C-alpha cells in the first residue's frame, strides 16, 4: 500500500523519528514521508515508533491507499522529494 507518514514530535525526538523513517521511506517534506509498504511493514513501523514517542506530546499520522495513482502531487516552491532511490 502507498503510505504517507506525517509527524509532529518534541524537538528532542525529531531527529530520531526522521532518521528512522528515512531508512524505510522517501522524505517528501519537513515532517512527511511516503512509500510503498506491506501491512506488516506498516505495523512494524508503528510499533517501533510508539516505543519512543510521547503520546501526551507527540503526534504521528499515517494515511494509506491501495491506489497510489489516485493521488495527484502538486508542488509549489522547492521540491524536496527524491525521484528515485538512485541519484
């Protein structure tokens, strides 16, 4: 499934969340990642991140779709997203 992760976490955890997600997904924008994940991979990411997030202060939003082509991507300003794994 095509999956988006959005996060808003405390400053002391930003680099940890960013580093974790960047090993598994494409970095799209400051606190946004996207990529193709199986249901098992999504569950694993949520379990891993929940270990170091503070539910009273942090937020993690995951949106998944079975049809990645259903999204139209429009960028205004600088495009931070890579186009492929190999650059």
